[in-house]
C-alpha cells in the first residue's frame, strides 16, 4: 500500500535559534530524552578536546595558506599566522587518537572550544566551518552520553554489532560527528552509536536504471522498489512511499545491515564529515562492472583479501534517489571467526599487543601493495576495511567493501596483461602520486595509524614487518617518504576547489623528511 511518509518533514522538536549549539542540543535533549541530559553535560569537555585535537592536527600539518611558519620546541608548537599572530599548543602526534589537546593559545587568549578558535582566527570560509565544528562537538557529546558499558560483541555477533559500538566517528577529521540537518531526536533515532534499528521506506520507480541483479524482494512486478532513508524522506524527497524493512545502521549511518541478509546503501543528501552522501548516476552505472572486476582482481592476489560483491544498484536518475545492495562482509567469516571493521579494533585492545599489531600491519600492507602493483589502489580506511579474526583473535584475512572510490591504473593493468575495465572519470588514473595517495593515505595515514594510536606504535609496527613486505616498486615510497593524508580541514575551508586536497605527514620510520 502506498502512503505518505510517517516521518515529519521537519525535526520533531525545532532546535532553538541560539548561537550556542551545545546549549541548543541540551534544550532539545531535555525534551526528547531528559534522562541523558546530565551525561551530555558531563561529556561536553571531552568532546571539545576530541574535536580540538583533530583540529590542532590539521593546523600543525596541513598547507593552510594563512599559516606562515611552524616552530617546534620541547615545550610545544608555535604557528605563526600571516597577520603576525601566534597560535601555541602541544607538540602534535599525527596518529594520536586520545583527544589530549584540551586547549590552545591564540596570543594570550586560551581556547578550549574549536568553533570559537576558528571564529577568532577569522580565516576565509571560517564561519561555516566553525558551525560544523560546533555541531561536531555537540553531536559527539550526545554520542558519548549514550555510550553503554556492555563491552565488545561476542564471537557469534555480526559485524554491525561492532560498528554500533564505535562512538567517536572519524579518528582524524574535526567534523568527526558533524551531522548538519539532523535534530537531536533524529540523531538518537538514526545514529548507529545509539544502537538503533531503522526502518527504511520504499519508493516505486517505473523506469529505474539498474545494474547487476536487483533483488526480487525489492521489486513490485516490473517496478523497482528503491530503499530510502527516513531522513531523506522527511527532508529531501517529496514522493509517496511504501512501508519497507528494518536494518541496523552501520558507521556510515546511511548504510544498513538487513537481518540475515545484505547491506543496503542509501542516498543521504547531507554532508557527513567532508562529503554529501548521495549516490551518483555514474556510480550506479559502473557498480556491476567495478564489482566483477574487483572480484577477479582479488582472485589474482597471493594475499587473503575478499571483496564484498555488489549485488545490484539502482537509481531513479537523480543522486538523491538511488541505492546499492551488496554482500555482508560476514559472509567471509568461518565458524568460530569474527569479522571486525578496522575502525573498531581499538575496542578489542588487541592493538596494544605489539606482536598482534605487527601481524595485522603485515597482512594489510601485503594485500594493499600487491593490489597496487597490479593496478588498483584501495581506499582502505577503517570504515571500508574489515579483518577476519580466528578463534585465537589472530588476523587471518581481510574484507574490503564499498568500491565507489577506488583508483584503477590502465597502464599497470596492461603491464600485467589484465584487461582494463570500462570505467572513466575519477576512478581511472595512471598518475603514480594519485595512486599512492589513495592507498597510503587511507591505509597508513588512516586505518593503521588510528589502530596503532600513536606515531611511535606505528613506527614499531612498520619496523617489525618492513623486511617481510612484498618488494614492489611502491614499497620504497611507503617506507622512505612522508605519508600522504587528505587535508580535511583545508578541504572544508576551500569550498570552490573540487576534489581531494592533500598534505604530508612525517615519515613513520623517521629520518630526513620526517618532520
């Protein structure tokens, strides 16, 4: 039966018009979940420090045009602005995830709120970014306030249970929890860290573009039934919907795990961290080609890497009404094994064991380097990459999901006699720098760095496995050059510049070029 959406087309509790986002969240929370109010207030200082730590990392390492020079000493780091002011804070660890930067000095003034610091800096495009930081702090405090002490999932639980225990979001992005357009009630209803189940609606489309095998349970005769997120129904779409099915939201929020079934990626036309999370028509058109190609590439490797297949993709012809259905990564876990997203590994405390961290590092880098040698650079950050742990918690295999942002090199493929898939646009490049940025920036600068939790732990892990890594042409750059990383803050302050912007982090193994 076709009905109008049961979700309101505006937040159920309008957010008060106040310049203080933290206070606005508190006021709304007092109405929709008053039992969390005290925990939210208690979580605010830690949330401010967590976001400020990420922002300070960006100020220390990104090529921001209004920073003239950086001077480090035993006491900390000074950033000299082009207008002559000095910004002072602790020496940053580019891989730190502890949230230890509680305050910085701009001149003689102390700042402990990242949004206030950006406003005081007065940089171009700073006001919108400041608002995003304020939202990130308040949302993170809300997430931490609703944290439970139920430990980690057991060996028989699905991977989504791990994802719903990840509270802090992106380990290095200041917008780690920024969810513009989401009321407090909507965050509590849809955020994976709130351990919720979300019911998706369905929109019937007569002339949808479909690639792959669109599931029969998502068809109504000849019509395609497109799953849509309730937030999208309430705020973006204006179309009749049918009652759909429930799923568990994953850490990306807009992708849900269907019980005993696949994962469903929906379009969400709002900016989460850096990007608006809709689904382009090109992505749908290329989905089946990319999936078949990557399945064949994984079979060529001498490394244990699985690719979650895209089962089907469909669009009504616009980025805000599309969906992708793909395999669950749990399909690749055997009896007694568990599939854990890399972003959740710190919850296990396994990375605290240097031998375990070295083993995982060896596994991940071997697979990434071998695939890069053949001609594919994965965006292997902690959300896309999962690890299979055996009964003894040893890392034995990897699973990679979400193929929308890989890079493919026709020249490298041809060198190995591999047919080039019919792809175009940003997915295809022979630029060596671009290929290495994609893999090294996501895997080392992201997944491994955040798993290690510090530059020293990452350095020790790399030293322990360097001799075991495949001797590809890319290995010297990995071990001997600074590590590329997305300049996430510069990107948010450069709204007129399309695509990714990059910076360089110190060499994990030290030596020239390490600072």
